[in-house]
C-alpha cells in the first residue's frame, strides 16, 4: 500500500515536470535544442503556443487529486463514511471553479475586444461586468454551501485541520513546481552552456 502511494507521489512530480518543461521552453526562447538545431526540431503546436496538451493537464489534475485525497484522509483522520461524503463535494466545487474560470476568460476576451473599439459600447461593457460579477457570485454561493456542508460532516477539530491542510497542501504544490522548475532550469543550463577548457 505504502509503495503504491510512493509511486503516486513520484508520478505527480513527473507530471509536474512536464508542465514545467513546457514553461521552461518559453523561458529559454524555444525548445531545448542548440540554436543550429532549432529550425529542424519539431515543436508540437500546443507547445509552440506555450500551452500544455489537454490530456496532460487532465492527468496532472487527477494525480494531484489522488495525492490530495490520500494526504487529507491521513491529516484529518477521516472515516470511510466521511470520505465518501466529502470528496465528491470537493470534486464538484473544483469543477465549478474550473468552469467559472473558463466563463470569466471568455467574458474578459469579449471585454478586451470591446475596449479596443474606437467608441466602446458602454451598455455592452456593463453587460460584461455584470456577467463577471454573476459568475463570481455563483461560485461564492457554491463555496459557502460547501463550507456549511463540511460542518455537518466534520467535527470542529477536523474542520480546523481541514483549513490548515488546504493552506499547506497548496503551498506544497507551489513548492514542488518551483523545485521541479529549478531542477529543470539547472539541467538545461548545464546541458547547453559552452564547456570550459
């Protein structure tokens, strides 16, 4: 069992390194090939735009979700019954956040186009602003409902541990990404720096 979770954690780190490799390609101005080879090196369209393929994003999300479930179950000492109630609700709110992010991105793109016009239509600008507020408001309502539901599932001690866990988990993920990015950058610098004689 312990070995399976070790594999899961290593897999998560590997997938995080894939994200970072996409970002580091931008940072170094292209793919990690010597300048003479860059023209011949194939760069997938999604990579060229500085985006990760959708399947890669999905796999990373799933690995992080598995890691979160395992660590949270341990940190909060959740019973099986509590786990069955809490994790579907958390997955639901994560999906809601993702959908809200997509909706806001679409609205902001429209708003950006409007603002580039010589005389932006104020009514359309107001419409867009109202739409953004509506998306934010609906998400806040869903998050508030989740907080209320957590009170019925978790004990006060578990609730306190939950908020601390959320903060620490997010910090851990950011730290892992930063570490992988740093390792990747050092590796690329060593690989492509001119050798001193």
